[in-house]
C-alpha cells in the first residue's frame, strides 16, 4: 500500500511539472523577467518555443534593435547569447534575427547611395565592387523597366574598400561601379569617402554579412543573387503590382 501511494505521489508530481512546463509563457510574465537584465525601455514582440529543448524564445525590441533571450521553462535560467547548432553548422540565433529584420525604407540615407534608372518601383542594394554575383544582378536590374535602384557601396575587404572610394569619388558613379565590376582600374579625384563608412555601419546594424543583399520596397531583406524571374516576382510582390513589366 505504501509503495502504491509513493508511486502515485511521484506520478502526480511528474504530471504537475509537465503541466507547468507546457503552459505558455505570457508576454507579461516574460517582460517581468526581461526587466532583470534590460534596464532600458523595451517591448516584447513574441514568445514561443525555443529550438533549445525546455526553453522559451523571447523576442524583444530595445530602441530600434531586436534582441532574443531564452528562458528555461522553470523560469530559473536565462540565456542572453547565441545558440549554435553544431550538427547543422549554423548560428540559430543569428538566423532568427535575420528573419525578423524589416527596414523602414523611408529612413534609408539615400544621399549615401548611387541611383540608377527611373520608375515608381524602388529597390535598395548593398553591393561590393569585387562581387561577381553583384555584377550579374546589376546587369539584370538594368533591363527592368519602371525601377529605380539605389546601390549602397558595401566593401567587405580592404581592396574592395579602396575601389569603393574610387567609385564614390568618380563623376559618373554608375559607370565607375560597372568598370569596377569588370576589373578595370579606376582613377578618380580625391573626395570625402565618409558615406562608405556610414554604409558599413548601416549594414552591420542590419546584420548584412554578404553581398548582394536587397532591401525591397516593403522593407523585406533578401540575401543573394536572384534570377530574372525571381527578381521580378520579388519586385511585384513588394510593390503590390501583379503585372510584370
């Protein structure tokens, strides 16, 4: 009889623990916990099951920056850092933050970009003068009608940084960019290269670590080269136009 009561008690305790862990963490509860590590004003955007077993994923916004915090389901441990998946060989936290990126395109500093083309539709591209796929994308964009593209020079190494400065200082920046893509030597008068440094700061803030990276009219960020058909679909969906040009 004693053994039966002991087993029954253990089962009930286990059920209570499992029931507690299965209950969803509310945004209010998450906010009370986040206050322990974040002193500035913040907003809870999302609470969901984390890819780490036994933890909640809390997405917060502090100022204009998004942050991810993990809280274990017993509400004892907080992980304020990145989760790396050794098997998949990827940074789960960084990938998730990239999914959450959305840009207010009206805030983009277009004075630091190189415009090309004319049209109601707009596209913003972070490009590297030594990037082959950036060149391929550039050539495709030239063929698309009703599109104005803004290129943000985004060099990823010292050599491309020097080329970016020459492009920015050239009288015809689009022509200089195309010549740089083709590996031609550039000779430009000296000028203030500060816009390039500002582009690098902006790109890092947006977690841009490769080129080309596109920012669509609706603020969505797309990494990598897109073929002509995929590119048209992206432009049409972001601008609300279903008719292809």
